[in-house]
């Protein structure tokens, strides 16, 4: 049976490896990774959590973790569908890579994006730290070592991987694919052996877990039952800690569709393997879980197939976990490089002769070492810290997606979009998990809060002087320029058109008309088509309606005797799809009562001119 299963796995891998351009291909003057390459790289990152997440979940909720790790897997698949949607949105806006940072920057602006950076960076720090600790625990599972020796091994891994990155030696896709092949053989063997070794008492543990959960939730009432679900999901979320890595690699693939395929691959591999291995290990009656928190899966493999197989699993765990440490170095350096480029902080990203970001790598190694020192290499404390940053990143992503869809609807993302109601429910669940962890895990909360405040203070100081938006804002027009332009025209009637920047109507240069566009500096200032085209930034006032009010109040104050006609376009979008349109029209309807002496027109002009409100109000407001 085991031989047959392994032969099938071997055949599949041989077919994949022989396939031309299965991992990378050259197109448009650039090398791109395939969905399989990205999926395997991120799978190895996500797979590492199987060596510590089940024991951490068991520590908090006992055998209920058997069911809730499977439930959490389903929730992560729902989350991954939203990640695909975000990848499509970023690609539509010309943004490659950056993940949660790029998306939060696009939607919520630089301030919130620095909070996102803090969450992401804390996640990378703790990925490296907990992977290092777990690598030593699993690799040395059969050897009794002193605490001092264990600490030296942990530090050696951190600084050894740092040195490899500094001198430019990195894992590549083929090496990762090779490790994935070995991991697939080992895990298929482990699962098959575990299933063959199943006894009635193991099944009783699994079914007993399901019955206990059902009874507790059913008899506890709505709020208490929801609380049980939240606590359980929060305790299991570490099992899928690498899921956010896929969208971070979007800059390495040609299209967001590759990201969608990669997430599907993860759902069919890690999404199934992790719950299966967890159920097999936690249902075992022969394990002292308190004595094997650090090497639970390795110990289970030893019980199932003997010490040689346990040794193989332990070595595999060490290799994959060390690869996860390397992933943390690479991903965090790419994140810092993206931020440094955006804010012109060139000294931080100076490279050596090997084209390595050595300063960032050294800073990371110091930070990783400090975290292990502070926590004394405790997997328990590191796991508590890890979950906070992970959930914070998820929450920021989902909140940004809800805001984006509120303003944009689905007009820009016809190919792939998800239910807003589902996204809102997912956000509430993730936020509830974050609140629970923040209130019950003081170490994780303190680290996340410290990192967030530090990045926020440093980021705002940097952004104040180096933000790319500064140049965009400097080119904008001021309300007084509009006033001066109107004052130079000797006419008793003036027309103000509020339009989107790309509107063809701007070719109209009649002097009694002024065309007003609003834009976000994060997207870029539109071209000034004519003398009577005025461009204002949305950053200064907070929302589009308040900007419109500001302009009208200024015009009213300067020209109390002029007849002013204000033009808006006819809304064409579904108000259900783009809720911001309905809110904006509701606000605009109040303008005649505020300016009774003005004429207001909401109009639609056929031909090339599209509806101005539809194309402008939602599109330009990314706040």
C-alpha cells in the first residue's frame, strides 16, 4: 500500500519536472515564475507551521483542535479568494508585489500602510524566530542537549542564513521543488501509515471532539457559542501562517491569474494535509503532549513507523524550517527595499558586490536574535506573539478590500470578485480573533504595539520629508487660482463642472466654464488639458463631498453676485454595487439648500462623454 502511494507521487513529480517551463519562463524581456513555482515556494513556508501549530492549538483547546484546524482551513480558503481579488486590483492599478502594504497604501494612505508594515514585519520576525526554535527542537529530537547548546544552535541558524544572504547564496525554485518532492513523499507516507495504524480509540477521540464542540456551541447561547468559535479559530490560525506569502510574490508572476492557481494548489495540498496530520497526531493515545510540544509530529512519526522514519521527519522539519527562516530574510528585505525606494531612503538599501541588501539582513539578524533572547527561545511565547501580527495583517487586508469595494464596486474587476457580505463576515471573525488574542496574549500584544508605534513614528517622520506624494501635491492647483481665473473673466454667469480627470469634455476651452478634477496623490496627478482645468488633491480634506463644499463656499464668498451653474454627471453605476455613489448623490442633493442662489444640474451627455458622477466620484475617492 505504502509502496503504491509513493510510486504514484513519484510519477506525478517526474511528469511535472519533465514538463517544459514548469517553474519559470521568459516573456516580454523578463523571466517570470509560474504558478507552480510560486505555489511550491509558499507551500514550503506554510508547510513549516505543521511542525508547531498542532501542539500550540492543543495547548489551548485540547482535542477540539482536531476539528477547528479543519474549520480554520476552510476559513483560510475563503481568505485566499479575497487575496486573489486583491492581486487583481493591484495589477489593475499598475502595482506589482508588496501585498498587504501596497494594498493598504493604495486604499487607506501612508499612515495606515505603516501600521500594515509593522504587522507584516512582526510576522516575518516571528516566522524566523519560531522556525529557528522549532528547527532545533525537531532536528535534535533524539539528542538531549543543554539549554546553552540549544541557544547556540538557534543563533547559528539565524546568523548562518544571514551570512548566506549577504554573500548572495539563495535557495532557488528548483532546489525548493526538490525539497518539496521529498516532503511530499514523507508526508504521504506519514498520512498513509497513520490511517493504516488507526484504531477504534483514535476514531472515538475524533468523533468525541466533534460531539463536544457541537454540544458546547449549541448549549451556550449565541454570544457564548460565537465566543467559543472565535477562541478556537484564534488558537488554530498559526497552522496556516504562510498564506499571506503568495500575494507578496505577485511581482514575480506575469498575471494575477497565476496567484489564483497558486492559492488553489495550496488549498488542495496544505489545506488537506494539515488537518489530516493534526487529526492523526492529536487522536493518538500514546503521546505525552506536554513533553513533546516542540517535536510533536516528529515523535508521532516515530511511534507510527519507528525511529529511522522519525529521524527522517525530524531532518525534513529542520530543513523546511530553516528554509522558512531564509524566506523571512528575503521577504522582509524586499518589503524594506520597496518602502526605501518609495521614500528615497537609499542608505538603507545599499548593496554589496554580491548585490545583497546586507544592511537590512544584518538588522534583521540582530532583531531575530533579540527576540529569541527576550523569549528565551520559548515556542509557547513566540507562538502567542506570532498570531497577533498575522491576524492584524489579515484584518487590514479585509478592511482595505471592504473600503475599496465601497467606492469602486466591481466595475474595475469584472473577471474575479467576491461577495462583499462574505468579506464583511470574514473581517468580523478575524477582528474578533485579533481582539481575543490581544486581550489574552500580553507578550504578542506588547511586541505588535511596540513595532507598530515604532514604525508609525519613524514612517511618518520619513514620509513628512520624503513621501512621493509631496511632488504630486506641489503641482496641484489651489482654490485661489480658480478664483483668480474667474475674476479675470468679465461675465455675469459661470459654469463649474465637477468631472473625472480623464474626461474628454475637457477639450472645451470656453472661458465661462471651469472644469474641476479631484485626485489622490497616491495614484498620480492628471495631465492639465486646458487653462480652465483645475486639479485638486483629496488628501487635504478627507472626502470628495467636503472638497466640493470647500470650493463652492470659496466661490460664494468671492463672487456673491455672480450666477453660478454647477454641473454633475448622471450616475450610471448600480448603487448596490458601488455604495459610495448612492451616498454621494444623497449628499449632493443637499447642495441646493446650502446654496439656494445657485443652479445645480445632474446631466448625461451621449456619445463619448460618460456619466461624470459615475466615472468620477467613486473612481477618484480612494480614501
